[in-house]
């Protein structure tokens, strides 16, 4: 891979991730709820909203891939820069905590904190072989079950629980296993992303499909194990270690091993598809494409939309205040507006945005 080449498909996937995150948040925060929506519209709205579940897995995985690409392209002083970038990104996460008191506490551990932590510790991970990174990524998922069992983490965690700072060692517990995107299991997604980045550099995209077979296979084995346990083959009553190990929930608050492996499988499919599409149609994306502009302004868009639609919407009466159709219109309007602004912002290199500030502070 040429050292100067920018892989536009990865920027496009970041753009997809931030779009999915925005539409999901806006749908949940603006919509009045099922009672205000016809039965015909309800499944469509919920299905559209559910797509947002792919945002965080994409963000964390792409942060890992981007880290490997950065190390490859700029090996001199990479460790120092990565530590600085990770710490600054965690600082953005803390700022977001303070700007959105209706959602987070000072100790909340959101996706920005997770990516920052992973990037800051990547000088450790970069020195491991690909085989070890993949092994550790699986062990992180397994270790998550031990942490959740040891902490007696609820099987369904509310936002209040994931932001609580009143329990002993609460901030550390949120970081380790009980926050929105804790180190266990989400570090696994970052480590897989680092491996994906290495495979991109080596032009071994077929390995993405090989590892896809592994993640799908283990996920299927867990699902089969759950079925066997329910049929009495072994003890799997609620609250036991095996119940947590084999449990399958579509949500990831908190995440189970099966859902993490399914999410990793989805990420692998999306990354492979985007890379192959760019390879076969190299001119389909340019620096002014909407997806690319969204991707390169994703950090700014993440911060702005959370504060705007989580906090500012409340005094305006929009918080859980509109019907489904109105919510969809606002989502569409916001998407068009931000796409238009991002394309024009691209002309000045996204100056004064969060990404620009990250580069200024961390190199």
C-alpha cells in the first residue's frame, strides 16, 4: 500500500457510523413513543432506529484500523503521538459528560472514552503479533463474563445505572465493565480493528472473511449452547456464569459474548465490502463525497448532535415531544443540513472543528 494513499472507504464507513449514531439518538430523543405512532409506521421507525446499533462497533473498530495505518505511515514518534491523541480523545469524552448532565455523570464511560483509552494504550498492543492480538481480543470477551459476574452487573443496565457514581469504586467499575462502552468487552473490537488495519496494509483482505468465519462460528456455538442449557443438558439458571456466557440479547447494555461476536461479524462484512467496492470502483468517492465529509467531521458531528438534541431540545419542547413523522422529518432535515455544511467545511480542512483541535493538541 503506498504510504501517502488515503483509504477513502474507511472514511466513508466513519461517515456511515456517525449518520447511524445521529439518526438513532434523534429518533429516541425526539419521538413521543409507540402510543403516538400508527401500527403501520411503528415497525419501520423501530427498524430504522435499530440500525444505529452498528455505529459504536464501527467507530471503535475503525479507530483500531486507523491506529495500525498511522503506525505504518508514520513510524517515527508514533507511540508518543498515539498516547497524546488517546488522552485528548478521553478529554473530549469528559467534556461531553459535563455538557450533557441529563445523560452522563462525570464518571460515565462512553464511546469517546473507550476509543481514547484504546488508542492511548496502543503502543502496548502494536508490539504484539497479529495472532496474539486476535487471541487477546477473544480473551477480552471471555473475561467480560468474569467481570460482570464478579460485579453482579444487571443483565439489563439502565442509563441511570451506567452513569451512577455512588457505588464504591464506581468510576472504575464503569470503565472496566459497567459503563456504556467499557473496556471489557469493547477493547476486543479495537484490537480486531488493529488487525484489520494490518491486513489492509499487507493487502490480505481475504483474511477478513476467514476471521469472519471464526466469529460467526463461535457466535453460533454460543447460541447452540444456550439452547442445550435451556433443554436441561447443564445448569444455566439466571445469575450463573454459564447463563451470562451463553446469553443472547440484541442490546449491548451490557454486552454479552454472543452479541459482541455478531457485531464484530457485521463490522468485518462492512469493512470488506467497502474496501472491495473502492478497489473495483476507485473513483466512486472523492474528498467532497458526502460520506467522506461526514467521516472526516465525525467527531465534531458526534459532539454537536448529542449536546443539541439531548440538552438544547428540552427547553424547546422537542424532547419526547413529536410524532414519528415529525421525528423522521427532523432527522432528514438535520442530515441534509450537516451534509451541506460538511461539504463546504471540507474546503478549509474542517478548521476549528474537533478533529482540527485533536491534531493541534496531539500532533
